[in-house]
């Protein structure tokens, strides 16, 4: 009797180990990082490749794991019940239920799954060869079970082919938000990754330099004045118009002008004879509704850095450069000619004086604010006008999105300076 008891206890112990193996394997194979395993496979890791192969057919994997797990759990419970009935009579059923529930819960479910969750990548590669064999052995039975399940779900109108995972963009954004960390480096990484995805949704109108802020040259001005304005400008490329600012006839590059001046100097020729139109590059016109991603690809394809933005009627709206788009990804790129703070000045009392034309996207990036960036507006002034449903006067104050906005300056119907205070 003692030998039979020991044998039965040994069998139950082995079955519990197998149950723990199946439970842990299920968690490890489903929780392992898809991206890391993919990279390891590309580096030649055969175990990672096997895990990826197993996970390609999740229905077969899950079916085999659940079949094995239920099989050993039922066998373990049957053996334990048989032994305890022999010892305690009918009361052994109650004892077996209590004992096996406790043992299965702790040693066959919680313990192996907890370990597997914390070591998913390592464990999935360790058990992959064994699981590959188990799946092949249990595949016929698991296939039948899968067909029965699919048939039953279909009877209740469940669509097994429906995509419930959301778009790839939504998944990527979710992964980015899960990139945890409170340090500034992690926040910058999150902002950069978000901005890369935003390239598909933001048009160049939101990042371009508006026409009123564009430094332009008039081709009809005396050449001496054109040269003086070009050399005093901090920009290497400047649009050139004739008669009307909407009539852009070309783009002057500082290098082209400097080469011409150098050539004239060597030949002792008068610079007044320079024909500015001969130095101009053909303007590249792009519609204001172009998405940033499309414009970035166009810059790469044409090997250009500068484009003139026009509206649907062909009117000049502003300019966009390759740097403008790159700044949307990596943040402000300052050089020796840029302002230390582009339109934002922090005060000693913790408030911010912000030019009305500053883009909301730049403020959200810099201060980690959550101001909405709507289709109807893209600047801080536009936000205030939209939310207040009026053009506020100097001195008026508003509170939106946990921030206080005080109107400091207004020019005609344009808000030029706003004080922002965090609540």
C-alpha cells in the first residue's frame, strides 16, 4: 500500500511538473518580444527563428499547449482522487479537490507563469525545440479541436477573420507611449518617435515660414541693394519676386551670388552689370496641403532643400525647407543665426511670454503640454481665438487645458503676444 501511495504521489508530482511546463511555455511564447526575436533571427540565432516559426501558427501553438496542460491536470487530479479515496473513503474526493486546486494553482499556474513573464525571451528560446515536438505530436487532435471551436463560434455569428487589432499606426503609437521613464532623455525620445509618425498627418502649412516672415528680394531693385540685402540676411536661400510678391521668379543662393561677385572682382568688372535673374534657380512650388512625409520624400528625390508654398489659387503662402521638416522630428536646430528662444521667453516668475504665431506643436514638444492642434488653427493665437470664439482685447484672460492665457499685445485683429501660466 505504501509503495502504491509513493508511486501515485510520484506520478502526481511529475504531472504537476508537466502542467507547470505547459503553463509557463504558453506565457513565455505569447509574451516574448516579437521585435527582439526578429532581430536575433536576423543575426543568425536558430532558437529565435524556431520561436518565430512556432508563433506564426498561433492556433496550433495554443491548441497544443492547452491540450497538454488540460491532459496532465486531469490525470493528476484523477490519480490524487483515486489515492485519497482509498485512504479516506468518499471524503477523499473533497480532500483531493482542495489539495489539487492548491497545488495546481501555486506550482502549475502562478509560479511558472510568473517566472515566464519575467524571462519570456530567454525561456521561449529554451523550450522552443521541445514545444516544436509537442505541437507536431498533438497537432491532429488540436486541429480537430480548432475546427470544432471555429464552427461553434460561427454558429453564434462570430467573425474569426475580422481585424480587431487596430491599425499599425495605432499599435506603434501605443508602443511609443509605453516607452517609460521620467528623465528628459526618455521624454525627448518619445517626442521624437511621435513626431516621426506625425509626418503622415501634418501638412507643410503647419511648419512653413509664413509669407509675412519670409525675407524676399525684389528683382527690380538696383543690384547694389539686392547684394546688400542678400549679404545681410542670415539665410542662404531667398525667394526673388518681380513686381508682385506673389510673382516668384526664382530662388537666389548665397553661393551663386558670391561666386559671381568673386568672378567680377577677378575680372575687374563692375558689379552693377550683374543680371540677378541669371543667377536664380528655378522656384519649386508645392501645395500647402502636402503632408510632411510626402514633402520629405520629395526633398530626397529632387535633392532639394527649399520649396515655395502656394495655395490652391497659386498665391504665395510661405516657404518650407528640409530643416523645417527635420526640426519636426528632432526638435529645434539652432545655429549661430537663430534666436536663442524662437518666440518663447521664460520669465523669472515662471510664466512664459509667447509670440502669437508660435506653433502649438512646438509648445507641446518643448513643455510637454497637451494643447490640441486642430485643422482650423496651428498657432497659440489661433487656439485662443478658437476657444474664446472672439478676438480678445489686451488685458483679457482665459483658462484652457490647465493653462492661463493673458493677452499682452494685439495688433489690429492679430494677437501678437500672450502670457501663459501653468496652473
